[in-house]
């Protein structure tokens, strides 16, 4: 739990001042850092001949282009691997998954040194052309600024999580020039509630990021699209069909991402070498398909232009980008999945449009609406943020018609992906670490509480040497009706009662049983307490009373509800 949660909350006016100041400071810091991050990546791309414009400028020296294409991502990967191995205590990239876990379970982020190393390796990964995204590292960078607030020890409940969400919202607002999307992303993915106490400061932070990016620095939009409107009513059926197909592709992409890490680890034992070999694969592929290098912003923009790519070229690019992204993420490059998801989705949308207009001969409203709709349908399935993706479209294009079209594709994509895979890639990764949100936020938070933390110090035990009369006297004195029988090695053998003697335990908990599972398993249970034993050898650890379990469940649910409905 956060430090602030153990102290008396400050008065509402003081809380409002603290939260507003936090939002402004964290939002501004995260926004400036996000802009600096993007600029550093851009400069590296140009200097290392990763950017298409830089490659064109040096095309008179083809040997230099070939050499840079092979060596830059390979050497970049080796350096990334070595930095994680020897400079980062966590020894891995950090990203949105760590932010979600920290905010949801009221934990601090991994150490600052690991966060700084992860940010630097993300800049290096993106700058040297790895097939990873920039928004995941920017989200973590924003949260890193927010996490510094815990040093203030202000008496504001949940301040740590709110401050980190402020940083996240500002980073997204800066990256996309989309303050509403930044606000919703922080609530939809990170906080997972819309309490006023959090909503107000996160809104301020997101607006601060937008003002800095759009007013002070005049950052350009991700892309500009002229779209007069959907020309044919039946196209909404095509958008829905496209959303269904995009969902299947997104599911394949996410499953490949999850499988690639263990597979690479089994092939390459030394962790520091894995990113280098993945970088070599990127370089070799880029000799034939330079569009797979880096973030792919130019490719993303070209996907909205009719005739920019042929059908065969689109198919190859889609398969190559999916494979290389999974390879780079699995090998340990620092970066996110959102940017690759945007690119892959836009290419799928362009391919779908070309098949509909070409093979099927159906009249459409142009490639742009299909590329943008599929782009957001794919990305929303991956990160589990349909509202955010819909709002990004609206804020980027300022076009109501194209937003509605994208909304249809996003909705149908999420219906399928949620059913067949899960809410998002992040949720599946969390569930594999024992934090399952598939049955609701309440259960996930309760599942983080082990019953061994609730052991009673009043439980009565007996050994074969204890006389029943002595045990009965101890039970009477303690006010208990049952004692727990142990063998000479301390293993549970049964439950003793005066009326029945020693009988087998009707219910036992293991040392890894959590509060949520305990509540489920206690349906119909009758008794003083439930014994807790080690899973491997059945050694008795203690007992937890039914009253303590129910009280802990009520207390934690009340705290969750208070957080989700907190006002200023």
C-alpha cells in the first residue's frame, strides 16, 4: 500500500491543491521528456541511416546503405543486451505492464536506475531500427516522473497511482496531440476506474501535455487525411467484416509475441546476445524490405494513399512486421507493441480495401478510411483500449465520419479478440504472473492477498503425545472447538474435536492460496478455522479463522470501492 494510505487524509482544499500541482508538474515533465525522447530517436534514425530520408540522401553509396542496414540494428541490439545485463538491476526492459501492476497493486515501480536504463535502451532500440514501438517506453517514462511524487509523503489517498497516471496521460497526449485520448487511456488501461479524485488531475495533466506539444512546440499530427465521408451505406458492413478479420490477425500477433520470448531463450542461452541476433534478422530482412526498420511512421502514412503498395507487397510487409516485432520484443529489445500494431493494422486495412475494390469490384470510399479503421481495430485489440483508439482517430482527423467507420471496426475487433484471447496483451501477461483481471478488478486485487498473512496466533495444535484431556482444557480456555493434529514432523494429520476425536480435515489451504480463492472454497464450510499447509510436503503453518477471512475480504472490498468512488 502507498505511504499516504496509512495517514489521515488532508482536507479537501489541501487535497485539491496537491493534486492540481502534481498534475501540472508531472504533466509538464512527462510532456517535455516525451518530446525529447522522440527527438533523440529521430536524430539517431537520421544519423544511422535508418530513416528513409537519410537513406535516400546516401543512395549514391549503396555499399554504405547495405553496411548500415546490417550493422546498425545488430550492434544496437548487442549494446542493448549488454546494458540490460550489466547496468539494470531488473535486467529487462520496463513498460506499461510494470505501470499497470504498480498502480493496481499499490506498489512502487522498479528501481529508478532500471527505469533510466530501460528508457535509454528504448531510445537506442528505436534509433537503431529495431521493430518495436515508442509509445510503451513513453508511457513508462511518464509514469517514472509520477512515481517521484511518493517522496513528498503528502496525505492524499492513492496519490502515487494518480501521479503515475498523470504522467501516462501527458505522454500519450503529447505523442498523439490527443488530450482526450490520453485522459481515457490512463483510466481505461492503467487506473481502470473513473473516480473524480483521479479524473480531475489526470485531465489537467493530459491537457498540460497537449498544450506543451501543440501550442508551445507545435508538434505535427501523426497523419493528415482528407475524407469527405462514407459514400455507400453497405460499407459499414465491410468495416464490421474487416474488424472481425483484423481481430484474428491481432490474436495471432499477440500469441506469437507471447511464444517468442521463451523460444528465443531456449535457443540462445546468453541474454545479452539475444537482441543482437534479433537485430541481425531485422537488418537482413531490411535489405529487401527497408520499411520494416524502426517505427515505420512513413510507411504508416503511405498506407493511407491509394496505389502506394501492391497487394503482394502489403502481404509480405504484414508478415515481416509481425514476425520481426515478435522477435525483437521476445529477444529483449526495449520498446512497445502499440506502434507496430498501428502499422500492421493500417497495412491490413489497405490490403482489405485493395481486395474489396480489386478482386470483388465493390465501390468504396477510398483506402484511407479502411487503413485507419483497421489500424485502430488492430491496436485496440492488442492494448485493450477501444475507447482510446476511437478517440485518437477523432482527435487526429477531426472527422466525424471516419471516426464512426473506425468505431465499427474497433467494436467488432474487440468482440472477437476479447472472446478468443482476452481483454489485452497486457492482461494475459499479468495473468501469467498471477494477476488475473479476467474476472474483474476486485478479484484480481483480492487474489494478491495470501491467506498465510491472516494466520491466527490463537489456533490450538496437538501431537500424538498430547492427552485428549489436556487438549480439551486448552480448547476450553481459548474458546475454540477444534485443534489441529500434527505428526512428529509437523505435518497436518487431521482435525481434533472433543466429540469426534481426530478426523480428516474437510478443508485445507496451501501456502500459496489467496483470499479470493479462499472465499470461493469456503462455501459450505463449518468450523473454527482452516489449516494452512505447505503445498510440497503438507507441513502445518498455522490456521486462519473464518471470521478473519471474511473481515479481510470486507475491508479490502471497501477500500477498493472507496478508491473507485473517491471525490476530491
